[in-house]
C-alpha cells in the first residue's frame, strides 16, 4: 500500500483541483439550483476514473441518481453512498468568501459542500484512481450510488432503491462522510437517527389588525405558543402521548461503546458558542442522550412584524417549523398521527399541520459486523490512532433505505473535522484530512480484497 499512498501524495494538487472543480458547481436541492449540471460534471469525473457510469432520472424531480460500477478481481462488492446536493448557502453575508468560489487558505479548503458531501465524493474517486494506477484494478467490485436529494430528505430514494435493488446490490456500504474528532481519531459511525419535519400554523383575523383590538381579537402567535408549550416539559421530556412507546433501547454492545467515547462537552460548548449545555447533558449522559434519545426541536418561528421599529398589530398568521429526531423503532408516519391526536386532545384542533412533511426512519448496523472491524483496522493503520466507533450519529440520512432494500452493513467515514461547519457559513475541510481520507478508502478496498481472497 505504500506505493498507493505515495501516488496520493504525488497527485495531491490534482485531487485538490478536482475538489475545487466540483465545489464550484452549485447544487442546492432546496432551491433546484444546478442539479442536472452537477450530475453531468460527476458523470465526466467518474468516467475519467474508469468507472462505468449511468445517469438515472427519477420521475417527478430534477435530481437524477448516478450509478457507477467498476469490476473487481473478486465477487465481493463495496457500495459507496454519497450525495451531490448541498445545503443553501444563506446567509451569504456571513461567508468570508463566496460559497461557490472555493478557496484554499493555509490547510483549509472553504466552499459550500466541501465537507458535506463533495469532499468525500472526490476522495473516493481519488482512492480508486490511486489504487488502479498502482495495481491495475481493484481487488473487489465497486459501485456508486450518488443522489441529489439528501439535503431535502431523499423523498424519492426509498422507491428508487426498491425498483433498482439488483443494480446496487453489494456486500457492504461505505456511507457518505464522517470526520475525525478533536483528538484526530477517526469517527466510524454505524447508524443515523430518523427524522420527522412538520410545520404548524395558527390563524387569527383575516388580515393584520391594529393591536388595540388584542382585547377581543385572538392572536395566532399566542395560540401557537400555547400549543408548543404542551409538547415538551422544562426537563426536556416530550409530552406527546405514546411518543416513547416504540423507542428501542440500545443493545449492551451499543451502551458499552459510549463508555469509550471521549467527553466533549467543553469542546461542543466552545465550538457552538453557547454559554452552557442543557443541565441533563453531563458526563456519560451527554453521549447517551445525544445518540440514543429522540428530540423535539423548534427550527424557526415567524409571525407578524419583525422589522425595524414598531408596528403594533395582531398578526393574521403564525407558523413554526419543528423537527423530531427519531430512534429505532419510531416511525415518522406513526408520530405524525400521535402529534395530531395530541394537539386535538389539548384543545388545539384549530392548529393546522402542514400537508408537506419530511420523514425518514432510523437505522443502525450491528457493532459486531465484520465490515466494521475491517473499516476500523484500516483506520488505525492510516491515522496512526485507534478510531472511535459510534453506534449511531445524532443526525439523519437515508441509511434505513439502504439497509431495507439491500440488507447490507453500513459504516460511515469521511474527510471532515469538528469545525467543518457543515450547513453553516464558511464550510471547510483540512487538506490533511482530505488526503488521509483518500488513503483510508484505498486501504479499505485493499483489506476487503485480501479478506475476500482469504489472505
């Protein structure tokens, strides 16, 4: 493998140029921006790497899926899941440079999507280029599934995978992209939380009304605030009837795994710029809650006048966006029904739940999967430190759709670091993490090949 690693170092500038090229192309799924163009760009990059690539359209969306395949020396097949869409770049005024004009400053590469998820796409292509340049071909088959709707909840992926199971059938899947932790140890993540996103709306008068009428005209902002107050208690307990009924407790192995995780409350507090964390998030409880507990979160609220100066009104409407992070075996559609019944029982049948919702179930790969050990062993070789194996992340992705359709183990590694600022202004990665990520993917491919051949 030393020759492969040397190839990566010698071609570092070329791989960074590839990264810059991909990050220059906007691909914002929430805004329908540049998605087909990005798919075409990736088609060329994958084809140039020797991967047989097809762009597969999905009915009802401008976000096609890229399927890539590379034949290996054995029948074992590794699937790479990635996504080419990125989050909106707003607020633009908080970026130190334009989000789609990538720049390298010292050891940092800044661009929207450079960590989530384009840096990982390029790293995987670079690993295949380096490996085949040295050995001629990969020892295992390679497949790619790169979608363009992950940042809006992958609404079409479940059915797409059900219709194309054979096309993406594989023995294991390397997920979109993790990061190193504060100590430089790679986080290998084996699961995701699910999610349910909804919008609640309360209405008042037919038009904004002079606030002198607040004596007799109902205010929808207050109505919504009172409804929200029934959802969660001050001790963070979610009060929706039956909310916790289907929560699957962590296994013994998963619970034991968090005992080996570093305590990071202070780093989290400093990095997020908050004066304190929730009182319940202390010591090991920090990780237990973060990884194994569901949430009820207010993402944003709007009502009435919020501009400069004073405008005294009773607003016409009030809206709030909520997200619920879910754990196995909670189901988004079940919890949506429970939310509706809860509001009705609490006297808020007039509060409307939006028709347009997003939801994905949670998923986890068993910690004793042989694939987990293969990914972990190669990480220690490349990074020089034993990795952190996390039973799940606190965020969400469509991992359950992969597990459901393909019945394959999934592990998540990547090129980020704790201050990559994904979904935020000034998203970035470190060049050294990008290069190590390339080497790690190549090492995984090599290890899988050796094991497939019984060596």
